[in-house]
C-alpha cells in the first residue's frame, strides 16, 4: 500500500479529533467554570525507531521519512476565567488557583463551577450537575449543612469560612494539585483526579455572590474550526488522488503484462 495513504489517513483522524475538541469548546462558551481543551499533536516515529526490537528491517530512505501525526492526551488549560457578579447567596467563584471539592457519596470530584444551592430536605449545600446532586465538602471531607434557614443569610468569607447568624458552620475545602494533567473531565463541569497523592491547599480566594465564566474565546475557536476543516479537506483530497494514482498504476501494469 502507498505510504502516502497512511499519512493522509492519519491526517484525517487527527483533524477529526481536533474538530471534535473545537466543537465541544464552542458548545461551552457560556458554561460556568468551563476550561477549554487543547488538541496536542506530535510527530509519529517510523516503526524502526519506535520499536527497534520488534522491527528488524530498516531502510535508510524510509527511516528518514516522517511517520505522520499522532494524537497525544488532551490538554486542558486551567487559566482563570472572567469573574462575574450575580448576587446569588450561594454562588461562589475562585479567584486564583484551586478547586471546590464535591462528592456524590461515593467519589470525590472537583470543579470550578460555583453554582451551589441549599438542599431543602437535608439543608446541605449542593451542586446539581447532569442527573446527579453533589454535596459541597468542607476541609474534613464532610458535607456542609445549613440546618435552619430562618437564622438569616449565609455568609461565606474569602478564606471559605461559612457562617450564619454569627455561628460558624464550617470551612469549605479549596484544593489544588501538583500535577493537573492527572485531572480528567467526567462531564457537567466535574473533574476526577487520577493520581494517588492527596490534594494540596488551594491558594485562591473565595468570592461570594460571583461566578467564574468559561475560558473559551468564540472568535479563536471559530478560526480553529475553519483551519481544521480546510486541513481535513486537503487530506481527503490527497487520499483520493493517491487512490487514483494506484488505480492507474494497476491498469497500466496490467496492460504491459
């Protein structure tokens, strides 16, 4: 098979991946606390360089050629989003580094989405994400409960201390991680940490009555979408031309024989 066919096919797969990431970013332009994803690519090594023990055959001419493009794990940019005032009693934003810790009762997850509400039954501060309800955790890993709403409004200080009517109810957990590349999106603005070490204390400041906006710039993503679409079309055209060339070669060899 033509070597160029493999390269063009790899180009199609790579740009399809880039397109899906860009489309997802655009779909979350207005999503609170959303962090945009970046497609990371690298050059694919030829087989004799990638695994020399399994590839005994080596050709200097072929080894000097590129192996095409290869997709690396998706990189999430954790840059700060814009802080917008909402006035919501339970709306929270983080200015600086850190994540809110939440739990569904089985798994601890992390988020920058600060749209919390008070559960009318248990009185706990929760976030509703997708089909689940996740309790906001304090520094000890416990849910934060507001047992009596009649005591007055809830006050949340910049260090995360939660009080009501002069009574301190707890201090919410603000955590961060040494290696953020181990954070994986699970949907609905939630992140799961796949490392084994414990999270560190976040250095950000809690802002009550504010929310953090998405970090997606629609103009940048639209430009990326145009670029990716053109690259995909060029690879598809090259694939078709090479297929046509192979067909002509087969026909002419058949005529000569």
